[in-house]
C-alpha cells in the first residue's frame, strides 16, 4: 500500500517555502550568558563525539560533530574557552545566524561550553560553506574563528509515479488554501525563539518505533518533477498515540490541506518538529508540552491513502532528517 503525504520544496529559504505533494511508503543575534534547565542534567551527560577540532587561538576551540556533512544532515557545534571562559558567541553559516546555548560539561578544564545546532537543508547546493564565529571572553577579549564545512550530495533515490491529477495540480480554491498555509508555515519556521525549551536528547514520537524511511526521496509525478520528501514516515495503525519528541510549545494545531491534521512544536533556538496526518489532535495552540506528552493519534487525513505518521524537523529553516536529531547527544 502506498501513502500520499505532503512535502516542502526549496527555491531559496530566503525567498519562499512551498508546500507540495508526493508519494511515500510506510516504512546576527548574540546570545549572552543565560541559565538553562539543561544545567541540572548536563553534568551527567557524556560530551558530544567530536571528529573535527579547530584552534581559534587564545586557548579557544571550535568542535564539530562531523568534519563534513550531506544534504539534510545535522551538525552539533561546540565552542570552548579553556582557561578563558566565553561570555558571548555568535556565528553565521549559509547566510543565516546560528543561535547558541550554554551548557555545562564533564571536562574540568573547560567547565562550560557554548553549543549550537547547524541544519543542512536537504536541497542545499553541494559545496563548501564557511562557518564564521565571533565572540568575547569574560575578560572582554574579542575572538574570531572560521571553519569550512563541505556539504555533499545526499544521493536520494528518485522514482516516477502516476497519481490523480489533483495530487499534482490542485484546483484554484485548493491552491489558494495551500498557498496561505505555506505562508504561515514559512513565518513559523523563520521565527527564532531565543529561549531553549528542550531539555536533553530528542526521542522517537511513536513508542517502540525506532526506524522510519523516505527522507529526501525525489519524485516524478505524472511526468512532472515533484518536491523531495522532507520528513520521515513511520507506519502505524490508525489510533496509535503520537508523543512529543521533546519539550516545546505548540505553534500550530489544525488541519492543513496537504498534511491533514497537523501539529508543530517550537523547541526554541530555531528547532521545530512537525507531526502530520493525525486522526485526532490532543493539544491546543499555545500549549507548553513536556517530552512524551500526547499530541494526537495516527490517522490518514490530508493527502494520504493509508494511516501513518509523517515526522519532520526544521532547524534554523533547514529541513533535516529527524533520525539524526534523535542520534545527537543533546
């Protein structure tokens, strides 16, 4: 059985964000010192695995969770001041500011680190991009640091499919509705909440389910190029409980044209998770939900032919693979 679900396409995240349709298969802001809820747990957390370290001088280091990345991936950045604790950190990458948060570490030589999530959009052009970091130490000393991050092609699968015409060419009324919803989603994902709401690692939204598929898959629909699949699909019976992957605020809770009954959580610092095709929704706009809170039930609303959960992640307006978010040691 094939499921039809919604997707986003990307001309440019600075110009527009489109909601489209395809087929799936079930399978420059400076952040000053701030107190985080994560400080209570961070001393029990193992430090992030590091595969790339850059010397920024003055004993300051920039650490990357990977030396290079692929389309749709996530990187964890970490700045450490060593003997010179940092008071400010800001960064820019792919023409966007990268928000940081402070987090305690297990390393006595650098008891506090500044971390950030860097999202690589699934349609970002493969080339090397410069990450530019700047800030101050607590002694008011300025520092700068740069690192080139190579983005490789994702090598996503492509398939040609035949679908009903309205799946590719909605009528004028449907097009107008989808366009309005596109604008609302674009505005939501462009909003960077300065507070980090999540606390610890992210989790899978379905109990006992740890695998999903179809992220980034390219489609040719009725002979026309379709948009890439921007999330992960989890097969599940209708009525299965869907839970919040982490603590966050409900910023959308309603039926949308392509994605059906949809919930979007804002986790702060530009991190959003999206849950689509619900049979029913259990939260309301503005709710602050904890990790594991019931969001709704799996369904088949929107453009689908069977029940499943579509789970998407957006980090600083970049569509990334949710499975990588779960894998990061946050």
